[in-house]
């Protein structure tokens, strides 16, 4: 009887928490106050929020939901988790509020990518806030940039596409799920620049999320899409798109086994796209220690490994200390890159 009661209580808790993993467009919540921090030794003591700084269905949204899903499945937290979507400016709109109004809110985390660095470094649409206005908690995995065309496109390889773009840069429209100068934009512009195409001459249309940019491609509103492997796989499987190249050190397996790397096209270009978890700048030591320990355990769990496989993400866990060094190094390299492309602040 006791065994049955424990099992029932556990399932009830998981069910209640799973129900709370719903998108919310509002940045406020009655149970959370900006500046709230952990006290005592019982953190977390109330509902947690993980922000996806994008619209529903995008890469950040998937990262946040996958993270929350495994935290719940593994019963790593005993509080409800709310997923909150805050699109705008590739994450810069959310960060402007987070870095000024929630500097001590231990109960609100967010997921991000190199967009966090790029938004702070780029000339156009520059954000005054960057990774130094947060507390890096862990890098969870890597994704890979891809260059995509519709299935009925005449292009079958990257070299032919770039040759035509070099001859007439305005002849084709490129779509991406983030603002100019951000990850989707640079995933395409960096190899184009290395090929000899002036990035400023390419017609780029930004959408607020990767789902929307894919819709634009399939709807005929764009000729090329710059995205990431995890967002494109289902469309490649369904035969709706062709992936001309992937920005990875070597070919991936599975669905992408026949997709050549950008370097195979003779272009020396690579943009490392990590996904990580961050807290507020003045996060309490207790909360920081809790998440460092919890995220390490999550990265080692079997259901997290399965989540990575399901989304074509590459496991690449790094501790808070290691992740901070990655951010410092990539921040320097991105600044140099943007300067060479005349896109730096």
C-alpha cells in the first residue's frame, strides 16, 4: 500500500509539472517577482520559469521545452516549470529587460546561443547587453548551421548557388529566423564572404523564428533558407527541401549522411552554434550551485541523450566555468569576424 501511494504521488507530481510546460507570451507572473532570490537551503521553493527568447516552435523554444521535459521526467526539481516565449530582436528584447529588472531573480532562467554575443557586437540593431550581464550555468549541446533550398530548386550544390549569387547578388532572396547580423544570417554570410561575395549585397529577410522562416521558404517567399539541422530534419525527411551544405567539422549520420559540409565545398568557414542555459547576473550562490549540479546530472541522463538524438543535436556539455571560457573566446573571434565584414559595432 505504501509503495502504491509513493508511486501515485510521484506520477501526480510529474503530471502537474508537465501541464505547466506551456508557452506564455507575458513576461510577468504572480508567483515571480523581479529580484527574488534563493534563501536558506531549500532552493527552489516556488515555480520556475525558463525563457525561450523566440516564438513558439523555434530552436530556443525546443531547447527550453526539452530541458524542462527531462528535468520533470527525472524529478530533478520539485517545483512546477513554466516555459515563457519572449520573441523580439533575436533575444535582445528579452535580455534588455532581464539584465535591468531581473538581476537577482533566481527563479527565471533562459536558453540562448551565439546570438547572445552577436547582438552585443554587431553594428546594426546593437544591444548594449551581453553574456557578461548574465550568469552562464552550462553549455548543453551544439547544433549545426545548414543552407537549404526548396525541393524544386534548380540548385543542387553550394558552389553553383554561390556562383550565381556572386554574379547577381540581388537575384535570390535569403530567409532566416533571426535578425541581420545574428546566427542564421552569419551562418550564410560567413561562407558567402569567404567565397568572395559582399554580404551587404545579399537580400536577407529576417523572420522572428525558424518555423516562420521555413514557412517563407516553402511558400515561395524566399529562395534560400539559413537555419540549423535540428529545425530542418523533418522537412528533409519529407522531401520538401534540399540541404546544400552543413556547417559541421564532418558529415553527420542519419538523415544528413548525404549532405556535404561547407568545407567540402572548398570554403574554410565554421560558426560554432552552442545552446546554453543562463541565470541572472546577480544569481545567488545557492541557486548557481543547484543548477550547476542539476544540469550536469541532466547531461549524463539517458533520456537527455535520447532527446539530443531525437533532435539531431550533438552532446557537448560544459560546466559553468568551461562555458564562460567558451563565451570569452567566441566573443573575441566573433568581434574580429564582424570587423572584417564591416558589421561590428
